[in-house]
C-alpha cells in the first residue's frame, strides 16, 4: 500500500480540526451512500488525537492553491456541437454535497460557505476546460437527482458511483475508482487483508445491507467452505462506536471508503489501511460526474477529464487530497456500473 501524499500544510487549531473531523467521520454514511456500495462504516474522533492536522489545509485559503487550466479546445467544440445550454449563461452550475466528508467534499473549517475537497477541485477544472465560470452549489445528497434531471443543476460531482439503475436517468463521465479500504487500529497485529483467509476469525465492522457487506460475507462463505473459521460481521449504528471498537480491540477491522480511511489515518493517527477492494463488486466500478440523460454534456466533460489526466492536473488534485490510490487512467462515458439488484 503506497503512502498517502499530501501538500499545502496547515497548522489548524485543535478545536476546529476536531470539530471538522468529527463531522466528517460521523457523516460517513452520507458519503458512502453517494457511492456505489451503499452506506455504513466506522467513524468518530478518539480522545487524545494529535494537536494539528497532518498535511491538509482545511481552511478557505486552500482554494488559492487549487490547480487551474486553460480552455480545452476539443471540449469547447464538443460542448458547442452537443446542443447543451448551461442553466446560467457562461456558467457551469455544479451540485456538490458540501456537507460530505474530507477529503472528497466538505465546508472549510473557517467559514460556512467555501466548499473544499477533490470534488470541488475537479469541478473547477472542468468549468475552466469548458470555457465556463465555475458555479458550485451546496446540495444535499437527497436533492441532486431531481435537481440534475429537472435542469436545476448542470451536473453533480458528489462521489456518485456509476450504477446500471442510475444510468437510466443520468449520463456519467468517470473520474475516480470506487474503492473501499480495510482499516485496523494502529496497534493491530493485522498487517494485510487481501484475500478471504486474511479475515478468518476476525470481527469486521461493516454496514448492514451494503455492497461491501455482500463482499465480506462472500469471503466468509469461502472460508467456511475451505474448513477454516469464517470471520464475523459486526454492526454499529453509531459510527464513533465502530471506530472505538477497532481502536480498543473489540473488533479487529472495519471497512470504509478508501479516501475517508486515508484521511482518518492521516489526521487522527489511530488507524491503518491494510487492504482495499473495488466497491462495485463484482465489477470494477468507478465514480462519475452525472449529467441529465441525453443532454450532451457528459462527452465534453469526459474530454476535459482526459485532458487533465494527460497534462497532470488530475494527479495534482488527487495527490493534494491523498487520493492517488483512486486515480484512473481514462475517463469513460457510461461504463458498466454496479449491476441491478
């Protein structure tokens, strides 16, 4: 597992940092609900966390170090040829869940309006590549589908996993892999979880009814068939209790969205990532930028994404938020998504 890489160091006050991190981890259900597998994971802030945030600038000043690009001629031409008309002339109205979780999307710790995170950075780059002004709007997760479908927002960037059901109503341009992480307490003897036998006999915190639960239970079934201890799924309604379970030894491991797991490990220092898997199991799914079905915007967006993948700004965004593990090599329009139930 390669180490998390972050830039733009900020020395945040302990109180502000802990408030933001607590909100982030307690909102984990919202983040995972945005992605393909569903929801449910451990979270919370243990006592005695370090005084300062390691590596991340969580203040509104962070936007000053956001990467920028010029218009992408091919994307601008594709947008003009698509027939798509922005909701507001000259602007790209982007729905983002500002109440999400670092490092994907969240409000700056020093105000209640500046949206930060990799989703905001990507949205800004897409607008610039299309020759439009970036106009983000803080939208609750439950509100984006109707808003995008009805034309209230041009697109949504909110960690939305590509699924076959969602493709009935939306077009997608992918921008990250959909990855979950296996997390253990920093003092755990568990060093790696990469195959079924690695969870044999372990108590693993997982969300009930989620796709990652199905993945875990399949591993347990394989262990049982092999004649070894299968492992045990552990469920917590309170995310803070889930985190305390693995740091105190009451549970052995937890499953979290990879980016959140990396952020938690970096900022709190109480956990380690020891494995990962694609959250759209049984396929290799991706997270996509969603537009209204057939409005012509997904293809120009994908062109911009592939341009910044090639030129390096895409990697710069993911690296500065510690999400390099989720990088993709090519943005795809409407790839196979999580299968229908």
